[in-house]
C-alpha cells in the first residue's frame, strides 16, 4: 500500500488504520491525526518520534502545534526548542509568532514575524501576518505597507497595492478601513499551524 499517496489524496483515516497496524510511529501517522484533529493522538506520536530523534526541530514544532490545540500552557516551549535547533528557519519563527499573538503577546509576535521576514523577505504570508500584528498595536501606516507588499507578492490588486492610489497619485492614501477585505486565503492560513497542512492547502488552491 502506498501510504504517501493515500496521505496526499486526503485519505487520512485509511493512513491511520494502516500505520497503526505496523506499530511504528511515523510523521505521516502524526500528520494524519492532526488532519483529523486528533491532537492528543498526534502529540503522542511526536513524543515517540522525539525520543528517537531528539534533535529534529520539525518534530518539536509539530508537537507544539498539538499542545497549542490542546490548550497546554507550555506549548510555546516546543516552538522555542525548534528555533533553538534551527535558528535560521523562518517558518518556525512564524509559528511561534502566531502562538504569541493568540496568547496575548502581540509585541512578541511582531518581533518573531520581523525575524521571520528577515530570514525570508519574499514570503507574502509573513508580511500579511506581521501587518495584522502591527495593526493590533496601532501601527496603522506600517501595517498598510505590509499589506501592500504582501498583496504585490501574491499578485492581488487592491487599493493599497495600486501605485495610483498614493499621496503622490491621483487620490488620497486609502486607510485600512477603506481597504478591501483580504482574500479568504489569509483566514484559512490563520487556522493552520502545520507546515504539512499549509502545503496541502496550497495544493488545493492550485486545483
């Protein structure tokens, strides 16, 4: 049985049933549990995988995702560990930034998104989420610039990304209130912390 094909086809329950019979923990089993929102089962698999591979940053990051969804207060520690192991991984900083924002540390979130952007300056989602965090802190002009850059990278045409609608153009600079609502892509991303889940979402988007 081609487990990877089953996973890519979204047949997560079949993946779970097959891999459970092997008795061996695997990332595909953990990801399948996450896809079906069986967070505790997924966390247990990551625990086993971390025991076998204690220096895998990805494993700590994904376990942090599970702990966050299980409302564990110490979930942030796994994201810290992932960054400690791979300090130049922009995705890990983005994940921790998301967690910080959701737990009330918006300033810390901005710091992590800024670091992620430094490591990956062409990531439209990092730009967008940094703008959202900055907007919460009242940095309206800065947030608008982030949204514009994000939209430009994604090829989304909005008032903020149109060069004509600037202080030096034909109209006044639009405010955030006048800005068209973001594509649902951004709201879908906010629901996803797993890198595998995000890749799957992008695959679905291209269909």
